[in-house]
C-alpha cells in the first residue's frame, strides 16, 4: 500500500494544547491517561481506550488532563479518500463529540470501529497485508453509522433528511463570502424558509445566521493557522461583512480574538511530543491481549451452548463455521455479548413459529439461521429450558 495514503503517529500530550488543521481524516485512540479534545467552544474529555474521528479541515486542539497521556492517531490522506470514499470530505462524522447536540454514535458501532482501528494499527506495525481492504471496510462503517447529522435526524421526528441538510450546508459553504439569505436557500433546496429556520433552531439550538457564522469561523481559523493573510483579508475571505462581526463571532466560538488564536498556535509547536516506542508497544500489546481475551470468552460461550444443543439433536456440525454464518462476524470479533444474545432471542422466537425442518434434509441445503432456530426449539423440549429466557439457557450451559 502506498505509504502516502496514511501515517500512524503516537504522541505524548502536554497540558498545554495547540490548534491544528489538516486536509486529511484522522482517527484517534487514547492509549493512556485522559485528554481534552476541543473543536470550537466545547471541550470534550476522552479517557483510556476512547476513540474519536477528526474530520477534513476541522480545526482541533488536543491536550492532556493527566500526568501522562498518550494518543495514537491514524491520518488518512485526501488522495486515499478521493479514491475510495470521496463523500467523507463533505460530511461530519463523530463518535462522542458532536458540536451541534448532546449525544453521539451508538456504543455498539463505536466498539466495532475501535476493533477495526486496532486491527489496522496492528496490521501497519506488523507490515501485514490487506491494508487497503481493511481501511475501506472501516471507512464504510464510518459513512454508515457515524454521520453526525444523520444520527441526530434519525433520533428526532424531523422531516428534514440528512441529504437535504447537507445540501443546505454545501450551499452555505460554497457561498460563504456572499450575502446569502434564507430566501436563497429556499429557492435552492425547495423547502420553505420558515421550516428551515424552525428546524435549525429546534434541532441544533442555533439560528440559521449562527450556523452560517459557525462555518465562516471554521474557514477563518483554518486560514489563520495555514496562511499569512492579514486579519482583515481573512475576514473578507471567510465572508464576514465587517471586522467587527468577524471578531464578535470568532470570540463566541473560540473564546479568544483571531490574533490571540494565531499567536498561541504558532508559539506552541511542541504540544505533541513523540511517545516512547517501548511504552507504546506495551500499551498496544495490552489492548490487543484484552481484545483477544474477550473474543475467546464470547466464542467459548457460544461453543458451549452449541455443543449442548448438539447433544440433544442428531446433528454433528462444525461449531465456528456456523457461528460466523448465523451471527454477525463483527459482533463476534468485537465481543458484543448483548448483540449475540439479542440474535439468540430473535432465533428463539423464530424457532417457535417456523415449520420444523426435516432431519433428513442435508445440512448444506438448509439455511443456517433456520437450522439454529430449529436447534434452539429442540433444546426447548428439555423440560428445564421450556420457559426459561435465552440468557438463562446460555448461562446455564456455560456452568455445566
């Protein structure tokens, strides 16, 4: 794989942060300690083994909250994103740290992403294979389950769908240095300006004007960090009608003036220190061992219940092959016990209602999920298990 597509870094953070912004997607994992991650006015605390997504051209500040904080950052280049997931550049993704509302992605999805990120880190460090396909899988998961706005809208009763919202945001971003009004948005996306105004305020607790100013401030902060343009030139480039409004909104979001923001960023180049390789190796090994131990425990539980079921049936089946077909492979890999139990409950319910599968049908011609349902039904014929919850059956069989 082209090494220009990515770089993997391990940093020991200091208690003094520094804003930075890059034209790349970053995935960050806290290996040790506690850190604060700040995008604009909100500071988010991340603890050991938390992960987060830092979007394209998203100004951010990292700093330590404890004596020793070490983070791992996988940076994926614009070139790779353009080839394999170009839509990522135009949307906002996060795990825990939405700037617009309280909440974040589903915990199960975060655990899946953590597992995939850890596998990629291990792959890079061991110079393994299939790195491109692993990264593609991870990006597909991010697109599907970590879209900030989509997660907000799906949890609300709003009729404002994420595609329409992003059409509005794209229009705002493309016309930042123009004096656009809600009337212009109404004509562009064919939604009444009254509805847009009401939904923005209800969902994001911000007016249209404030969201417009937010994106102007984000652009201005990027220009402050990466160019030598004057404050007045940046104010114009970002679309503010005057320096006064620029200062007003910049201080609202960053709690500092544009000059202070630029000076602090340029004077704190050592906020990220390269972490000691031996320490990083030890922390990663512990994380990998923990992940493997959990995976073994979940697989062992399922293997035990499968064997117990097999004892009261005429089937002789290879356990793990069927586990991977019946259960979500990602749930097995990420040791998602609750998801596995939920699947067992679903199969148990199905087993009570489906027509019994003939024992004469060859296993290879039977849908494995139907077969599993049928086996659970057979187990239900044991008097002790007849009316017991599926979790009780699972726990009981493990103790035997």
